[in-house]
C-alpha cells in the first residue's frame, strides 16, 4: 500500500504548515485567540492523519489497537478544538454549554483509553484486508461493536448541533458570508466523519476519509481567516494613512493661522502701536492731523478685533455651527477691510440656518476670494452679496480690480480650482467671470433640495 499513505502524508503536511502559519499570525497580535485555536486545531489534525497512516500499516492486533486508540483520541481532541474555534469565530461563546460538550468528549476519551480494545470494539478477533478499487488493500478488524460506542455518537451529534446553532446565530447577526463559509466547511467535515462511523459499524468497506474532511475544513477556514486578516491589515494601513493626512492637515492649518496672524493681526497691531506713539507729539502742533490718526487708530483696532474673532471662529468648530452664514460673512469682510484698507460693501438678505458643511464651503470660498483680491486685484472696492430663500442660496463677490484672462492657465495659482472643488463637494454651482481691466466676479449658487 503506497498511494493512500502518500496522499495522507501530503494532507498532514498541508495541515501542519497551515497550523504553524496561524500560530505565527498569533504572535503578531491580530485576533490571537482565534488564530491560536485554529493553528492548534490544524496541528492536532495533522497528528490525527499521521496516526491514521500508522493504523493502516499495522500487521498485528496489538499494534492495530494501539494505533486505533491514538487515532480516536486525537479525533476527540480535534473535536474539542473545532468547537472552541467555532465559538471564537462566530463569537457565540456560551462557555457552560461548550464545557458540557467538552466533557462528553473527555468521557469518550477516557472510555477509549480504559477499554482494552478502545471505545469502538469490545473484542477484536482478527485483522483482514479490504481491497480498494485501484488495487491496494488496507487493514480492517473483525470484531464485536462495543455498546459504549453510543457515547461517541451522542457526543458527535451534540457537538454538531452546537456548531450549526452558532452558525445560525452568526448568520442572524448579519455576518452572512462568514457564517456560510463556516457552514460549508463543517458540512464537508461532518459528512466525512459520519462516513467513517459507517465504516466503523461495517456498513461501508473503504478507507477512512475524515482526514480529507479535515483538510477541506482547514483550507476553507484558513483562506477565510487569511482574507479577514488582509482586510484588517488594509484597514489599519488606511487608518494610519488617514491619521498621517490628518496630522499634515492640522500642521498646514496651524501654518496658515500663523501666517494669517502675522499678515493681519500682528501687522495691524504694529501700525496701532506706531500711530499711538506719534499721536501725542502731533497733537500739539497739528490737532487736525492727530484727529485723523485717532480715527485711523480706531479703525485699525476694530479691524484687528474683527480679524481675531474670525480666527477664533476657525479655531472653534462650534463657531461655525452657532452662527448664521450672513453673520459670519459680515465678520469676515469687516476683518479683511480693517486689514487691507479697501472698501467692502456686504449685503445679506434672507439669512437662514444652513448645514455646517454648506456654511464652511461658502465661508472658505469667500475667504479665498478676498485673499486673492488683496494680493492680486489692486481693487478699491469689493461687493459681497449673500441671498437666501426657500429655493436657493447665492453668494456674489465682485471687485473693481485689474481682472485677468480666465483662459490663462497661469491663473491656477489664484486658488480657483480649490474654490471650484469646494463648491462641487456640496453640489453647488461655481461661476467665475473676469477680463483684464474690468474686475472679477465670483458667483456660488446652491439649489435647496
């Protein structure tokens, strides 16, 4: 007999390799209990198959009984581990029920070890050979079935019932694919185990095929666990990347606020300090000039205060939630006007509560547009108009500056694409009109759904 042991050796090797693989995964800390239990199950299954090969090679009754006892004992241990694996995989951890099921296996294991000829036979008279269809023959005992064999059947049926109950609970909980995968592997395993019991009872004359059922169970569940593991690793990688991007965004936002503080508030306060130092000296000789400087000083102070309020709103998320968009736009334009010393006419009609993401987009587009006007437009007046009603909300920003050619690709640095992308993110329509010497007009419209 060469073919059957060779095939079983390959099956045992596959189970052994799979077992060590999942024990290695355990050391990485990814679902350690589940992978440890499965890895240990694979190793015991490998031992079961190797013991089965030994059983096939026996030539006397004593050696056969010893090998049969070992095969049966390892089969019981495999059953215990399979039940624990099912409990961990389905997350149906009814510990008391599992301990009762384990005790049935332990009782069967004890009977198997105490009985002179094992749990299956009360007496074995001789060994015979069974010829297989491909010409090989295997050893098969001739004996009397032990009445205590019913304990093994009771144990098997009880554990099968629990496994399918756990699969049903997992399916009902929403993990349908995982449940169906486990059911498929269990059906193949249980079918081969029941077939082996028919061989034990003399109803069939063939080789034991539970080893192949164990192989199908090992391969199907190993692929399922490996796929789940890859999904977990991928998710972790995405979380790490997301966290990294979040940190970059936070750092960029900090840098932007630092630049805004430097470009606006700090420079404004420097101007305030300079004027405050010169006013007392000018007052005695030129009171009218000093009066103008005081008015300028008041304007600069109000502008700095408005700028600080705008920055505080951006630092506090509740600042956007608690205020209407029209109020936010007025505060923003007031801050810019105090900093840039250009006339900004802000008109708000139909101000209304809006979703936070909508307010943020309209606020950011206005902010970006005003920053572009200050840097590039050379304008003296800006009109910011916000209109809201039940059908739509509309924002218009128009300046009388130098304008530019919208077809000029070099205009990309003005942040136009950023404004357009922000508008698209909420389903708003972004329009830009400009030509050299005729100023620029930006219109943002969101239709209410």
